[in-house]
C-alpha cells in the first residue's frame, strides 16, 4: 500500500493512505511526495493523487456518451497525418543484424560474427545520439556480412567446379 506525504511549505505531514489524504486540507499547489516520485510535486501534477483529490482538468465541453462515442469513432477512422521529419533528423542506418546472423548460421562463421558485433552497436549508438558512430557500425556490419557471404559463395562455386572436374 502506497503511503503519501504532504507539506505546507514548512512542515511535512504523513505518512497517509490515499483515503486519509483526501481528508487533509490539500490544494492543487500543495506539495505531495510518495515512493516513486523523484521530488516533491504539486498535488495537481502528481499522477497517483490528482484524480483522487479532484485536481483533474475536465473538458471544456461536456458530451453525452453517444456523442463522445461518435466522435471517437470518427477519430479512429480519420487518416493519421504524415509526420514531417524535424530539421536535421536522420533515420537510423540499417543495422544488418538479421543478415549477419543468417550468414553466421549458413555461411562463414568467423567473419560474420564480426558483422554481428558491429550490427549490435548500430541501434545503441543511434539512440544515444551518435549518428556518425551508428553509420560507421552499420557500414562495418554490412562489409563483414557481405565478405562472409561472398567468400562462402566463392568457396561453394570452387567446390562445385572441382566436383564436376573430378567427375569428368
């Protein structure tokens, strides 16, 4: 059971259950804290208590249930507008992870494993904001994956030619 605390700016009070907290003189700007909050937060912004204490903003226009359902259905059917990319936004480079794994399983393991290592770095570098590092990791993953694939293809072609030559 969560325990809640509140402060009048000078003193802290609590712990209280949510039911006990409802009986206290809490205003929208009263500071609230409970386990999970990083810092004291106004009651009107604290997720777990704002609805319980009546600090949730109500819509300006009240709709009947039928009207609300009708509008919601219209919103669901409406096409979603295409999102314009922000200036400077760059799409994540292709990670090559699936391809590297397939080449490792079916082809040349030592070289494709290096491709997997680089491929696994693409997303983490991209999400931390290192686009250039993600692009380099993607290029390296592509290189090692392709080298592994073509070396195996070349070996199989050589083996096939050698087998036909031996059969003749």
